């Protein structure tokens, strides 16, 4: 399918074909993403009723998630609560991966379209030990210097652990997605985003001796909303808790994701086949010899954790969704069987020879990551050997 690109930052749409031909129900599947502009987009009936509600007559709370940032090679949704992208959707193909774009001429910049009080700032990262990690990798957008530069905007950046992750395993996963385009001969769509996942509480009797209150300390900017200790205060205990680091100064803090997801959709213009996969990786050093398939998760479970649907309105909609979920369950079931010693590792390799119209990426590629060429000699996480 042919790609159409909207230039950076404006109101122009980002129109892409996920795959073409009769295999997708008689025509190319298109997803049409654009900024929501009341002057050009009709409102659903539910919104009309909301407008008429007396509670809405004097205005209502608004946020940033409904405003899509449209760039040359990607579209991003920004979450002002965590000051991270909520998701970044990019398209990569041989055309986007080659050209004059040079990352040495690019610089990290803040998103001028996001109000300053909501945006992530360059200063938030300084001295923290965290990398400014790309969600849409710069190397996938070399077709122009502008496209390269746009990947360095903070709407495409999240705090990432550097050694062992951003500069190592994550970089290899990014290259893996680029190599998929060469193998399939078509477009590869990649949805990437941060996750803030819960952990089990350390003990059923753990006290939450903290209360949310407005701090009026002078050094807090005259009213930062922070959580401060309070004596003799406890909350009912639960099995789960949220625990992650924060960068910057309250209340304008940048959340450090506990995990990142990457949903890959590879298309083949010749066979009209689609291969997809969902991966969730911890934001932490990962040993180099860890198989990528270890991080493959059911797409439906990722949707539940992220609050997002992936490609249900396009290439993984309708009957294709059911076919993919069957293929996904087959792959994940075989992986579990092999891990428990009940299966034959050769069966996974053979499965790639019997591809369905919609299949799992690991059935096509066996999820073998490329050798690392990014952190040459700079990682303490072992030799970057080919995974088996």
C-alpha cells in the first residue's frame, strides 16, 4: 500500500494503508488519524447531548490526549499526567529508512505545541541518569532531515534506563522492526508507548502513612501538590500498588515508565499477509542473550493494561482479529510447552512454513534479534551474540 504523509505539526491528516488487496476485505485498510477540530469533524450524538447538559454550559475539563501530534513519519498522543507520550504510531519502509537524515545534526527539543505547564522539559532529564529514549527510532526516519529532527521532539521521548536497555536491548529491538520491512517488502507499522504497571504490595499489613495535600513550602513554587508523611494515618491495604520514579519538580513531574510496549504489524504487498505481535519489556537492563519471544504477550492483555485498542479499526479488525488471536495463542502455547520441557523446539521453527493469512511475527522470524551495533564495547551486559 502507498503511504501518504502529513508534514510536521499542522492540521494535516496522516493517512496510511495497512495492507492492500482483497485479503483485507476487498480493498486497502486505511486508518485516518487527525487532530480533532470541531470545525471539521462532526461530533457524535453523545457529545451533542453532553453539550446540552447544564453542567457543561460554563466549560469543562480538557486535556491533551485528544490532540494528535502529526509528524512526517509518526503520529503521537501525549499524556500530560505523566508527561510521556501515551502512544507513538510510526510507519517504516525502505523509503523512510534511507535518505539524507543525519542524527548528528539533530537536537532534542521540547514540544512547543504543548502548554509549558503540561510538557516534559529538557531540564527534567539532566543529571538523573535516565536516557531520553526514542519511541519512534530515529534510524527509521532518514528520508529527510526534518523527519529525523522530529523524532528528537520530547513528544516522542520517554525516560529510559540507558546501559542494558535503551543503548542495548531496546536498540536491537528497534533494528529488528526495521529489518522486518526488508523481509516483508512492505510497510511495517509500529505502535510504541510507556506502561506504568503495578507491583504486588510487600505485605498485607503495610501502612500507607501518607496523605495527599497541598504543600505551601516556598521552595515548592508556592503550592506544589505532593504526597507528604502524616502521623497516624493509614489507608486500607490492597494486593497491588503503583511504584515508579519521577523526574523534575512537583507538580510538573515526568513519570519514569516501569515498562514499554511495542506492537508490530508487518505487511506483505505480494501475499497480502499480515504478521503482528505485542511485546512488553521492563524499563531495566536486560541480559543480551534473553530471547525476544520471552517478552511476547497476548495483544488482548496488553490492551487491557494500556487502555488502548490496537489496529481493531484496521488491519486486525473483523475476521482477521480472530485469525490472529488463534495464531497468537498457538505460538504462545508452544512457547509455554517448550519452556516446561513438554514440547519440541523444532516445532516452532517448522510453524513458519505453514503461515496463515494473519499470523504472529515470531512464526515468521522466530524472533531472533540482530547483533548489537549500537553500544560497541560500551555495555557491561555481555557479548551481543545472536539469539537462539
